[in-house]
């Protein structure tokens, strides 16, 4: 029995054009009507709201698991203290990496964030030496594999680095993972691991897929993701989630 469906956004629920089809929305609404909780878990921060309307979801997990919200209440929160973040930001800046710290939808950066992501306008170019704001996530643009190795050497044991398929390096608190956030949410709802169905496509989805009772990789997922999943569904551009739900007879 499935009581909770959790899904990544980019490359999973969202089509390439960053939309959710009306067909998929209707299937998710049908799941809600029979009591299944619908959750997204994304590496996005504030931009998630612009592509995934909150009314579709019972819980929203952002920043790779740093923040989890049920309605307007934050039920899981793992921030990076600014004292720790500052030295990492300075090191990345000195290496010439496009780098930023993010909190509550605001990006504190050393570059024009809107040039990389046109939908993001809420950013400030700052001097990292004077930066004193805690972060949900630090991120940088990976130019080559050596950049990731360099950044990893800067990290204390409290933090970890995840690099997405599009070359975005994301630094988070060690307890800010999709799996740990999902675990907190399912306890609140008194749902067991075996009753969780998860969908994903990228490396930062692997821990969530392994944690869930049923794991499904998208056809467009990385090979490493497909290798650990129980099933592979159609691609994000083919309404993979909705079609898998229909074929699994969850709605019957």
C-alpha cells in the first residue's frame, strides 16, 4: 500500500520546459482524493514555488532536504552557520568560481545570478569577507572536476558536497538530505518506509530512492540512479510519474 508519493522536480516531475502537464496534475489530485500524501523533494530553494504550485502538495522539501514545510510550517530545518559558510565562500571566490549562499529565497553571490537563471531576480552581490548570514545551501558553478575536489577539501565534517548533472555544486549540512527530510515527514504522518513511493533522476535523489519502499527512476535518469531503483518509468517529458501510477493500479 502506498500512502506517500515523493518526487524530485527538475528532470522528474517537471518537463524540459519546466511545466507540469494537466494530465499529471489530474493524476496527483486523484491520489490526494484517496488519501495519499503528495510531496516534492528538490535541490531548488525559493524558485520551487514558481514551477510547482504549493496547492498540489501536502509537503515541500527544498534545498536538497535542508528545509521541509507542511503548509506554512517548517518541520525540518538544517542551516549552515555563517561562521562556517564564510571561509568556504571566500575560498571559492578566490579560486574564481561563481559562488553563492542562499537563505529564504535570497541569493548572496559574487556574480549576476540572473545571467545563469533568468527566473531568479532576488540576489545581492556581496563581499563574502563581511557575509554574516546563515545559509540553507551554498552553491558554485563547477568548471572542471578539480573544482569539486578543491571545494571538498574546504569542507568541515558538518557539511557535504553534491554535484548535479548540470555542473552545479551544492554544499549542505550533513543532515540536509532528501532521505532525512522524508524520514521526518513520514514520522509526523505515521507512515512507514514501506508505504513510500519515490521518483527521481539525478545523483541527489539516490538516498531518497534507497530510503523509500518503492523506488522509480525516470527513463532520462542517470545510469547510477537506474541501477539502484526498483523500476524505470517513462521520461519526464512523457508524463512518466503519472503513467507509472496508472499502470501500478495504485488508484484502484
